[in-house]
């Protein structure tokens, strides 16, 4: 989800599988004021919902901001037949780590007593 899509999401009811783990944060006072303003603007959303949505959008933006680094291996061809090289930057590593941790979290969620 992108930051620009948050307002649309906040106007709808969204439900996504959540972890059992809670994260505690202490916000800078200016960010806390912004959060309070959003809470007032969108009374149907809790502060936790807003923080969760904002963090999710920021993580998506962060992933999109990783620079592409051209690798050596050709992984495809574009419409004109030109080679497309693998990304040797941080994006593939990040995605692999996300996949690893997603599998771990799903396994924890599925285990009895967790």
C-alpha cells in the first residue's frame, strides 16, 4: 500500500491477519500531534490502526526506494528484445528476508497455543 492510498483505506473497513506480537513505540511529540490530528479526522480508526497503516505504507515506500543495481545475469527480455538484468541491489535480499520471516510468523500463528 502506498501513502496516497491510506485515506481511501481509512474510509473503508480493512481486516488483515495481524501478529500476536505487539510493538511499543515512543513518538516524537510533533509526530504524536500529527497522529492525534489523524485520529480526530478519522474517528473510526484507532491510534493503533493509524500507526499500523502508516508503518505498512512507509515499509512499502522504503522497498520501492531501494535502488536498482544491475546484476550480471539476464533474467528476461523486454518488448524490444533487449536484455533485462537481475537486480543485484538490496531489493532481492529484502524480499527474501521478508519471505523467510513471513513463513516463520505464519507458522507461529498456526501452531496450537500461540
